[in-house]
């Protein structure tokens, strides 16, 4: 019965530690949400900035698994290239060592209970009060829960008998076998907890309590580096080839790094001993130093070979021979919800990328319709024109259905983000993104309806005169410019100058609409074909509606601060 009680105490302590880490991570994200997005935009720089980005993001959200899962999803969405992702993953492995330093420097040197309980009380009061520093209370609350869990974990670890200590000592002194056993234990512990930070906390606690010696703890830390790749591998299931390549990068990088560290294990221990003399340094600090030294060295070794590394995984994971274009199937947005590693503030960035893709789809559909109106009015065989417009409408229909699926899944994705706690600024951004999604779908629906209008004009032989086309095409070009403006600026707040440009463009579209309407009415009064001229006025009205939707999006972007 004593052993069962001990096991449940350890499990409960670990749960409290993990929950505290999540609360603290969420609070930091809410506090630094806009800055996090600025850091993420850093990813598109060179390899050095990619590594620094991975390090910074992981240090902030306290989870390399969360960072790598996010990177896999960003690569799958086309937000990052494979080479950029490799750098971020390298940096994430360094950033995850921050947890070990926090635990070793604070968790075992100060009275944890003296810090934890006051932090929980103060953080809870600050979090309950609705004031501007409420999210800071969430950070303090998470900090207190994390160290309360660590204190409970320390107290729950059993005190071993001399016989048990002798057995552990014998296992620790079996040379290569001990190294392999320790590595395997580290892998299993991290796979079970789905958090290298949690397994590292357990290892540091066991070492602090004398349950394992320093070399055994080091091999377990190396094993944890392999076990933490499980989340990226799971996140890549069912994704695009480049996302699976990114997950493989994480696995190979950590496995290959662990292999060289095991081969040169004793020299690596000597290096860490030189960096932190054992006589003056606690075992937990030496373990934190080992963790950092290994990951920094691993990054330095592989950093010059990012491109060959990318070529290797591209060779190992190839595109299937029957690759289809995205619009040949249904839209699927892969994401994990309800996970302890979920990062809603950062997921918003991915949603913005998907919405930009949707805007690009709207631009392509509009261009196809615009070319259709220009080419279908030319003299050609009636059968050829009907076949061409039929093909156009079928393509537009597929794209319109694809866009409907995009809006449905992106709306669900953004609503999933709102179920997590977001900063007020991020909540406003989600609201604006939902509004932009609705406007974009209206644009795409409008393009499809214009395609149907074109099909009806061809079947009824209602052709515009060259003079009408000469007046219509610049007008349609202004709306295309408005659509492109929206696509280029999605995800970024508009400057006053950019907002003024969007307003002026909307004014130009309205003035052109009025002139074209007058032209259509005059031609009716002059005795021209009434059906053709009414069709012309209808096209002018529908194009202007698309311009209105674009301006609505621009107004939303101007409030995105």
C-alpha cells in the first residue's frame, strides 16, 4: 500500500508541475503575444535568425515540443521553408534547457514552499481582479503551481534502503550497458509525459535526492532529447511531404546528436566538469550545464550543414508520384487541440497565413473571370465559346467549394483558439479575422456568380461592344488592384498612408461605377440591345460589390493594432 501511495503522490506532483508550466506559459504568451508574433516573423531571415527564433520562442513558452509541433504545422501551411524550420528546431533544443536552469538554480537552492504558496495566492488574486496586469497574475500563479509541484515531487520521491542504493549503484557502473539503460529510461519517460521539461524535472529531482548518480542522469537527459521528438512525429501524420520532412529533421537531429554524445560521453563529461567544477557546484547545476552544453554543441556541429541536411530528408521522404494540386481535393487544416502544448496566441499567425492563401485564391478567381469577359466577347465559333465558358465555370465552382471548406475549418480553428485564454489584443484580432474570412468568402462567391453571368451571356449571345469593353476593363483592373492590396497586407495593421490609399481606391471605383452606369443607360436610350446593356450594368454592379468587400477588409486591417 505504501508503494501505491508513493506512485500516486509522484503522479499528482508531476500533474501539478505540468499544469503550473502550462499556466505560466499561457500567461507569458498573453503578456508578450504581439512581441511573439514579431519574433516569429524573424524566422524568415537567415539561419542564424531562425536558430535565435527557436531559442527565444521555446524559452518563452517553456516547451520545445510545442515549438516543433508548431513549426511542423507552419511548414505544412507554407509559412516556413524546410531550411528555416531546421534552424528553428536547432534553436528550440537550446531553448528547452532554460527549464533545467530554472529548476536547478531556484528549485533546490531556495525554500520552494516559502516561494510557491505566496506566489499562488498573489497570482490568483491578481488573476481574479480585472485590471490591466491580470495576465501578470497568471504568470505568477503558474510559477507558484510549478514550484509547488516540484516541491511535492521532491518530497514524494522514496528514500531508498542501502540494498536498493547498492543495486542502483551496480546498474550505474556497468559501462556501456548503463549508458544504454539510462538513455532508454530517458526516452520512455519523455514519451510518456510528452514533455522533456517534465522528464528533466524528474531526473533533476532524482539526482538531487541521490536516487541516481551524475553520469546516469546525464544519459537519461540524452534519452529525453530523443523522446521529445514524438510530438513532432505525431503532428506530421497526414500532412504534406515537407511537413513530414520537418518532423524527420527533428528526429534525425536529436538521434544523431545523442549518438555522438554517447560515443564521446566521457570527454563531454570532462568538458562540463571543466565548465562547472564539481567540488563547488551542485549536481543539479552540473546537469543543467550538461544539458545546455550538449544542445549548444549539437547545434554548432550541424549548423553549417543545414542545406545538406535538408537535401537528406528530401531524399528520404519524397513526394508521392501522383501529387495533385491543392484544389484537386478537399481542404484540410491539420492542427492539434486540447493539448497541454497548445499555443493559441501563436496559432493565430498560422490562421493569418491560411487567410492570405484564401485571398490569393480570390485574386486568381477574379483574374480568370476578368479574362473571361475580355476573351468571350471576341469573335469565335459559338461551340468553342460555350465549351470555354463551361470549363471556366466548372473550375470556378471547384474553387468556390474549396473556399467554403477553408472558411468553415478556419472559423473552427479560430474558435478553438478563443476557447483558450487569449490576450485582449489577440481576442480583437480573432474577431477581425473572422470578419475578414466572411468578406473573402463573399468576394469568392461574387466571382463565381460573375462566372455564371458570363456563361448566361455566352449562351444568349449577349456580346459587349469594343467601346464598352474598353471602359469596363480599367474598372475591373481597379478592383483587382484592391484585391491584391488586401492580399499583400493581410496579417499586418495598415499605416495611415496605406489606409488612405485604400479609401482613395474605393472612391475611384465608385466614380467609375457611376460613369459606367450612365454609359449603359445612354446606350439603352440610344436603342441598343436592352438585354446586353442590362447585363453590362449588372456586371458593373457586381464588380463594385467586390470592391466594397475589399474596402471592408482594408478598414478591418486599419484597426488591427
